[in-house]
C-alpha cells in the first residue's frame, strides 16, 4: 500500500551537550535522597525516578503531540488529515505530469510519507491516548487516510506513471537497486489492490478494503474488552482476585500466573466466553478478506498476504508447521507429562491437565529446579539499570548513546512518557524514541513498537529523522522504590528496543522501506536477536546490579535463568505452532469448513494436544489475527533467523564492534529496501549457516526447523 503501515544531524560536540539539555543534573540528588544506589548513568537515572512534571513549560507554547503543532487539541487531527490529503492531490498531479524516471519513485515515496505521517501517528493515538476525544479524532483520521490510500492504490493514471517506468528496460537499468526495489514494491501494492480490474470491480476492492479496516479496528477493541459474571456464580473466596463492581465480578485477562487452580479456571472460562458481536465481527473480517483476495486474483487471503515474504506461499508455511509439529511431538508429550506430574503433586484432587495449567506449573517447575523465583532477580533489574544496560550495549556495539530529553508542553500524551534522543558518535542525532512504559487505565496490555515517522532522504538533502514509540506495561516507581522488572519484563524491554534500533538505524532513501517496514517474517529478527543479548551473562553483568547496594547479579543466577528456559520449551513452542496453524486455516480456503470455534477445537487437538474447553472462544481474543493475518508463523521463522545471526556473529563476543557495524551496514540500514536473505547472508560475510536458504520448497525444511528448535533450546 502507498501508506506502508507495518508493526544529517548533529556532530559529536553537540552530542556531548545532551545531558545538560535534558536537565539531568538534579536526578542524582533526588536518587541520593532516597537511599538508592547513585552510580547510574544519566539515562539510567532518568528511568529510576518519577518525573517532576513540566514546570519550566507551564507558561510556554503548547507544541502538540510529537511536536506537531496542529495536534495540541483533538480537532487538530482534522486539520492534519486535510493538509495531508491536499498535499497528496498535489503530488499525484506532479507524478502523472512528469516523464517516467527516478524522480517518479521519489514522488511516490513523498506521497506515501505525507499520508503515513498522519495515519501512523493516528494509529498510535487511537489506542494509547488517555483522552477519549483524542482517541476518537485519531480513529476518524485513520479511517479518512485509509480510505484515501485504498483509492490511490486503484488510481489507474497513477499506476500507469509507474508502469511506464518499469516497462522501459533502459530506465529500469538506470535505477540503483534500492530505487528499483521500492518501485517494484509500489507496483506490487497496485497489483494486490486490484489495479487490473475494471472500474466497478476496483470500486468494490476499495469498499472491501475500507470495510476490512473498520472491522479490524472493531475486532482489536473487542479482544481487550473484559467479561463479567454475577458474583453468586463464583466461590466467594476467589472474588478478591478480580475486580468486583456491584453484583458482578469483572474478568479482564487470563490470570495465567495465579497459583490457585480455580482462579485460573474461572478466568479462562469467563474471559474466553464467546461474545456474539465479536464472533460476528471475526467471521465478517475473515469473509471480507477472502472476498478481496479472490476479487484481485488470489485463491485465498493467505496467498495474497504471503506474496513478498520469505515463505512465499501458504503451502510452504503449512508444510513447515506440520513438519515442525511432528518433530516436536515427542518432546511436547514429555513436557505435558512433567507439567501434569507437578499439578498432581500440588493438587492431587484435580490433576487433569487443562489449557489454563501449563504457564503456571511450568513456572513452578522452573523455579523449583533452578531456584529462579522472580523476586530474587527483580532488585537487580531496576528499569534504570536495564536502560543503562541497553545504552552500554549500543555504545560498544554500534557507537550509539541514548540521551534523555525533556519533552515540551503538549508533546507527550502522559507525563510519565520519557523521550530519548539516539545519537551516534560521529553521525550525530539519528532519531527519537518515546518511551511509554508505565501502566495506566485503558492502556492496552501489550508490548508494542509504533513507527510515528519514518526516515527518508528529503529533496533538500537533509535526512528526515525517524520517530517511534515503545509501549510497555510496567509498574510505576514510587518514592522509595524504582520500577523493578522480572527477567521476562527485562527480556521484553530488550526485544522492543530491537525494533526501535531497526527504525533508528535504517538509513534508507525511501520511507516506504524504512526500519521495520519490511516483510513480516523478517521484521522480528532484530528484536528477537536482542533477546540473546539479554540472556548473555557478559552483557547482563554490565548492568544488572542491586538497586540499593549496587551488588552485581551473580553469574550462577544468570546461568540458572538461561538453563530454566529449556524447561517445557517444547510445549511452549507447540502452542505457537498451534496459533500459527489456526491463523493459516482461518485465512485459507473459504467458505470455512466449519465455524471458527469448531476449527479452533480441531486445530488445538491436532497441533497442541490439550483439550478444547466447551463454551470458550480463544480466537476472539487473538488480536494478532488483524496485524499478522496469515503471517503469525513469522515469530517462529524470525526466531530461527535470529538464532543463526547470533551464532554466526555475536556468540563468541557480544560486544564485537566489527560484527556490530557489519550487522548495521548489511541488515539494519536497509530496512525493507533489500531482499531479506541477502541482508542475512551479508551480515555473516556470505558464509556459515547464513549462506544456506532458510526455506526451500517441496517440504525441505530441515535447516530452518533445526534453527527454530535451537532457538528454543531444543537441539
């Protein structure tokens, strides 16, 4: 699509001034007053204290969200979208009047950028802003820009201007590789949108796309909506585990870590109880996706969605999932037997293994076997310490430093959002990361990365700096205690920062392929790679120290934590295979052979093994069906590639600067502007594991399956 909605700056002297600009001198004094370790770097200190408000900006000009002047009030979204649409009309006219050439691609990208800068920002605001008026205005902007994008993707005159370029061999040969790839990607977007259809069918394709956008938004909202049940239907002694309002108990999640079996069972059955409206929304979403795919010439939505990915087609994906499931089955069965044994030991009166049991009991087994109770680790993983660890890693590996900046009045949507400037030792300012890390009411319970503005080379020669948001759900610091992370939270932080660095370090000429705007089954590689750094003692030892005493985390504790990941890993991986297979079937041949719930039951029994629970509909909470439609397998594929990159490049030395620079130059810098496997092979210098194809046709998946298993500690 034209709007690629996917998941020259300052020198070193200017960079050195960043801490003073951030006003960080006062932070050390505040920390010392609390009796907390005082040896944090400025960026670590910035995350280990509560923000002190915006006193200096109280009477200053309100700049608007992300510094966009129009967005100082909800009404500004209307102005922003009108300005973007006017600029789009002007750019379309320019493209269509120019003779074909490299400038055609530049104007296409500028057109994409003008729409994405509103749509991507609105996409974030509509789910994250605490004020309903902002969320509603952003939702309307998303719909308006989305409709305009779909119309442009079926604009024949615009299409012909690009077709003339790509149909001329001499012109194509004159394009550099990145420009040619971007031109082909824009052409691909036209083709999958139905540009080849007659006028009436093109209009139908636009209507279907807009309907799919609306249904997607509605479904996402429904996945988070709590369920409630009358109080008298639940045993009184478990009421305290939920929110009680009047005569009802409200359940807003699965409570998977609750030690009481009855609490987990109740949460599972109530939260996953089918909602008729949500069920109809999912059915209509899947049906409309199938209608669109068939209208534009594909046999299923999965065939359309997988064009341009590493896997290429749904047949390859299903072969991969089936073969992986077969390879896992014996190990998975042993894991389930071990989990059931622990349940029988702790609850002999009710020892049948149910779907709500594995997360809790596998955690009990890990804790018992390796003594990895999270409370032993949390004091060493204050948020500030973890941010300092990321800063150390990026500095040594990539020559990058993170500096905390004070946002202007109105620039952020909540006062506890931190703003980071990402600065390279010689290249200067690379971009900005807004860190929305803390829990608040109505905030989605997801860890996410959002592109707010993509990087690109502008006509005047300056580089448009990327802007992203990282959203986590961490507890707030208090007056006497910084935010302390569990090992899992720390790993998630590293994962999301991997996405952010992909965005920051992509130095593509075109924003259409900047950072994470790349094939979905490749986009998770940099983030999953960061998990390897988060679990390497040589890295962890640089930052994990007690928030009060400064004592370093003992090496044997990190070793135990890493070893514990092998426990029940097959069962966890089997669950991901089940999710991926369900996603493929839902987006495969239509009409579906049964209801989505019946398909869930069949697929769960085939690919997971634990029994389906009657009157539940887990698929109605599967939000990834929207953003990863037919591509949920990407996590497994990306994990395999990340495992290969780690082994080839960083396992011997996680701080190897030469390997880091090569990783940036060959992989991160290109975003989606280069074929994924060419980037992967370039990172290794063309040898070793990474020189082999990740997926081949005809069911030959041995290499990728071994890499997937290895990435889950199963080899």
